[in-house]
C-alpha cells in the first residue's frame, strides 16, 4: 500500500522518530523522508543501521541512533546527536513503547519497564526537545497511543494503563507548551499489521491469511491496517495543516471504537436490506 506524497511539505525540517526501525515508526520515518524532512530515528536492534543505509541509498537524509528509550541518558543523546548533525529539531514522534501485556502476573519490573520505556520516555524526549523547538519558533509532537488507552481488554493491565497514561500526558503537555507554539497531539491505532501482530498470529497457529479475517471483524472496515495508514495521519498532525489542533487524540481504528459490541457477528454487508 502506498500513499500520495505531499512533495516538499517538510523541506528543511528535522524530525526525530523513536522506534523508527520497524512497523509504525518506520512508516512514519520513511514518509517524513519522502516529504523532504531530515529524520533521526532510534531502535534497540542494530538492524536500524541497515534501515539507515537503505534510506540513504534512496537519497534521503536519515540517521539511526541505537539505544533503549527507557534510558534517560539515551533520550538526551538522541536529541543531542540530532542537533549535532542538523542543528535543529522541528518535530518529534514518540513511538517506541514496551509491549508488555500482563495482569495478575505482572511484577514490579513489568510495571517499571511499561512506564519507563513508554510514557516516561515520551515525557523525557519532550523535555529535551523543548529548547531546540523554541529556538525554531515552535514545533509539533505526535505521541503514539492506542485504542487500548480507551477501553478495557483482557489481561492487559500493564499495556493499557501505560497507553492510557500517554493519552492524558498528551493533554497536559499540550496545555503547558501551547505558549511556546509547540503543539502536542496523539494518535490511537487499532489493529495494525506489524511485527507484534505477526508474532501473535504465529503463537495462535497460522499467519495473516488465517487471522486477519477474524481480527478484521473488530473493525467497521473488516480488516487490519497497514503501518503506512498510521503515517499519513501522523504527518498531518505534524504539518501546518493542523496548526490549530493540539491536545487531541486522533483515532486510526477503522471504526473499532465506534462500532463496539453491537458490531460483533454482523453481516459483512447490509446492501439491499429493507
């Protein structure tokens, strides 16, 4: 799946995307590059260096920084290396997040990792980009939340609580930074076909061909989304087209939350009904 590029929309701009080596983060990093931005992206695995090389070969300005977002010093390093290379930061996409889904079995270290590799890292990154953004006359931030921030799900105390914190954190950050001309919004994706969803499909036996028709029924559009379908909305919120939008959460959920339990077991089409 591809999207139409808004050519040069982010020309001469610099963005940081955490967790940008794979999945939603990579889709956002790539689309920012395609629209003219210079992009620094992070990841824990050294596979990010291969991603960096492929982006450079395609003619894009990209830099991979390897490390763990739960490390406060790495958050500082990410921003500083971006400034060293491009001398400014205009945009931040907080995407890297620990996917720990536990409930009664959750231990203290599970809670700690869920928060420090999630909303705490989001907060630290914003604390580090405020001054560079202020120096540019403002900026924009997109925090990646989830539909899990909005609803209860079985055996997901850790993940849902941490994503719920992102939703409220976004509002507070937006309020505090509005006077600096820094907008802060979030997006809440539903079931996006990423590495985590692929792993879940394999654990349950089978692959996408088996599970997407089943999981797709949770959405009005009767399918899971591609990562690139999160990129377009994120880029919109970063862009000047969203200049009067802050403190808002944008659902990227194919009708997941609007449908609710009434939609389960429905017919795939109501065409021709009386």
